[in-house]
C-alpha cells in the first residue's frame, strides 16, 4: 500500500505537518509496512510558510519590519530547502523529515505571507484605519528574501489590514511616490490622491531578476463596486465615506501607474487582493497571479508524488460546499488525480458542513468528521491530534476490510 498524506493545517489546533503526522500515526496502526509520502499543504493563506518549509526541509527566517501602523515588529518568512518539490517519503517506520532531493535550485526560493508584516492581526477595533495602514513591511520582507539570495518568491496575499494599492510595499523596494512639489506622499491609501508622479529609478535592481508568484484566489479588480475598497475595506474599518474616498484614491493611483509605467492595473482580475497589493506587485515587480493551492501543489510536485499511490488523505479544519472554491482539499484532489486518476481521495475535517455532496462529484471520494461526541471547542482543539489519528485508523480499517474482501 502507498498513501499520500497531504492535508492543510487545522487552524488553532495543528500545523499541516502535525496534521499529516497524526493521519499517518492512525494509518500505521493498520498498515505498518505501507509507504507514506508526506506533503504538508496550504492554499496561500495563513500557514503557507510553515507548510512549505516543512514539506521541503527548509528554514524559517526572521526580519525586523514595520507593521501596518508603522511600528517595529519581527516577522517570519521561509526559505525552501534542497528538498523543494520532492515531498517527504517514508516507508513503514518514521525515518525523519528529510526527503531525497530531486534537484538543487540555482537560488533559494522564498515564501512570504504578507499578513506576517501587514496583517489584520496588528490592529484592533480602535486602531484599524485603512486610510493610514501600509504594506511597507511586506516590501521589507521581500527585500530580506532578496538579501538571502532568493530570486523566486511565493507571496501569499490574504489577511491584510491595508488598502494602499501596494504602494508601501513598492516604497520599501525603492520606488518613490511624489506629490506635485516633488515630495514623498505619506504612507497609506488615504493619501494616494496627492500622488503626482512615480519615480522607479531607485527600485532595487534585484527585482528585475526576481519572479514573484502571487498566491491568491481573489479575482476582484482594484477599483469599482467589486474592487478592493468596496468589498474588503469595511472589514478593515472603512466607513462608507472612507470606502468612497479610498476607491477614488486607488483609481487615481492606477491612472498615474498607467501614465508613468504604461501598465493598466485598475481592472485586472486579482489586482484588488489584499487592499490592492496585487496591483502594486503587478505594476512594480515581475509577478504572476495564480491559485494559492495550485502554486503550493506544483512547488512540492504533488502530482508526481502521487503516481502509484493507492490513496490520498487530505483535509483541514472545516469542510463544506465552499471547499470546492480553491480550498486545499479540492486543490489536492485535482493535483493527485491529474497524475493518478484511479487514486482514492479521503478528506478528514474537524467540522463537516452543508453541501459536501457537491465535493463527491468533483473527485473527493469520502469526507469524515473527526469529533467523536459533543464537546466544547477547547476540548476539540485539545483532543484534535488524538481524534484525527483515531479517525484515520478507523478509515484505514475500512480500507483493509475492502482490500481483504476484494482478494
């Protein structure tokens, strides 16, 4: 038997690696001599750095940056290891986390979550204000990755506290945003109406040599009724008047980018992600926007690792009808079936919601909840690893019974 173990994290309970380890623990009680290919996963949001570092034998790095309110903080990012794109293979017993390397990258690949520097967790109900919050710290993280030698960067853009169109990020990389008197404008989306000229002459020259993969499932444009300000601004503290002001400012910002750089970002799908950070990345860096789970799957070569496997176990904290829209279990299913159409796909979750029957039509064969009885959230989180291992064992026993009956 060969199993691919490729779950996301159970947020607040287990990292993706811990989730994968618990699944394997349960299955090994039934199949001690099976081969297990361990591939911790993520969808570009929270946990992506940790998952990719774990999956590739990489390292976590730290940098001192400015948070959305321009206070110093320490943020983490990751450098993928020499095992990048190979997954972790063990047969029978646990042999450690290092995997055989298929290739050695010419330069390190970095993975960054913009929320680590510019996330909503840095503000509260009293301090959140998208007129003044900035992505400057995200630019500092990019610069730190460049200092580490990275020339490919995977950048997750979810969970932001900002609405500055990525101007702060670009400023940290050396772009100057000037008013009519030639002075730098203040940071924050509320001041973009003062922008008269963009000077890119001082941008870090390494940016021209660097490919950035924007991990995002957001398709919103930068401006308009479905744009960054209108859709996501209220979550960041924007009043209706602020939304109107921010949208107008981003429209002005996009017009200056179009005039000075010849790049149209106003209506590009995905440009509105993370308060317009998508637009800033597309305007000032060599960026490509793609599904987060697709980027992660290809980075760890999940489809290749699934060749010859009998079953894939995936999952995350909650599974329902929304799982089909870019969530990890659906992305994992598509990836493993692309290289192995006959593989069985089983998803485990702490919470199973409505509409999972839709997932069965899309390639997931079965969904199981792991909570054994009525319990508080605190109890469910505390007992999560044990519940997950037990559920994986029970599913494994069903598979063993099926295998026995088919002989």
